[in-house]
C-alpha cells in the first residue's frame, strides 16, 4: 500500500432476506446452511463482492463508461476486456503466462462484508435472531400441486447492513508488460475509482437464490482517498 492507494468504505444494505451458501446442511433443521464467520455471524466473502463488481464493471464498460481511457487506440472490445483483467485480474489461468504476468489478483481488493465489531458485541448471544428459515417446493405443472418429497428448507439472514473495504493499488509494474496489460496511470485509476459509486448502482442483488428474490440490496461507498 502506498500514498496513492485509493480506498472506499463499502456498505451493503440488504433490503430483504439474503443467502450465501456454506455448502452444508443440518439434518431436519435445514437442507442448506448460510455461511457464518468464526463467531457465528453471517457475512459475504470478499471474492463474492469482487465477482458482482466485476460483472457490473463489464456492463458499465459495454455502455462506454471507460472508453476514454483507451489511450493506446486498441480495438474497443479488446480494450474493455483488458481493462477488466487489469483491475480485477483474470478469472482463470492462461497457458504460457506466470501468475505475475496474469495479474491474478488485479489492482482491486475486497475485504469480507461483515457486521461491525461493536454491533456484534451488542448482539452477543442473541445472534440467532439474525437468521430465519425459508421453505419452498416444486409444483407439478399438470396438477398444480406440490411434488412429492420436493419440500426444501434453507437458512437465510434477515435484512442488515454489512461493512467492507475496497482497495485500489497503483498500477506499478502491471502497466502493459504482458500482452494482456494496460498502461493505466495513477490519474486514470483515480478517475476510474470516481465512477465506482455509479457502478455499484448497477448491482441490485447479491448471493444465492436470487431468482427467488433473495439478496436484494443497495450500496453506499464512502469518498475515495
């Protein structure tokens, strides 16, 4: 981290129940548990935040939000792809390139989105009130009745505000040294960072079971530094 590092304080405001799977079940209680931290509180992993912002960034890029930064005159589709790779890193491996050349992590970093420590302390042992269970069943299209043995129960979290931090590091070495890099200046990065609050408005939901209405949210980003 340097004096040119840009930081945002990110607040995720959930408008309804939300769910990030822990990949576990709990017998008769639920078929799928929500992800909890070491203290038993729900949270959203940083990699999940990075994924939804990456997709929102792609949508914004396709709407020409960042085209003015194409100082090298690249094909516009190539530029948009490389810009995402430079900032967010590659979402996979590419044969023939080292991890450093791929900028695997990119310039941007997200912490987990979690309840503030003071809120956790005030809740204490009453944390179970942060959770609920939601049931669903499959319907037979012909009869309109529930299919036999199709009832499923998942554990979800109630609406709440979670805090995270976004960090954008200066480009340094990854400014075009590999074939996938871009020559971003610190000024470019600062101007791109200024658009992040608008990019966040493109994200209306996060987590699992979104087709069932889970994870509706709004975002607040503090001023960049």
